[in-house]
């Protein structure tokens, strides 16, 4: 098991990849949410929606979220 390996790289902003972002380890429930590089277990939750909310709460402050897109790091 691992994190997303098919996510698109950021199209604008800082030249950093999605490996700098928290992620959901698939295979749940429960769903484990980790910080980048498996540095810390941020939480273990019961639903995909709770896991997504946990990821969003732990995004770096310079991440730009646009509807329907993969999060990208802003300028």
C-alpha cells in the first residue's frame, strides 16, 4: 500500500511536487492520514470524507485549492 502515484504534478506556483502534501493511505476503513513522507500519522478515521477533511486541515498555508483540481502550491 502507498500514497497516490498517479496524481498530477503542480502546474503553477512553487516547483514542488505532491510528495510535500499530507495524504490518505488507501485500504480503509479505517483510513490513515499521514503527513508528507510518512513523517507523522495525522489520524485514523472511519470515512473517506473525514479523511479528506483531515488532509485539508493539515495542508501547508501556501496551497491553493480550486474546485475539481488537485491541490497546488501557490506563489
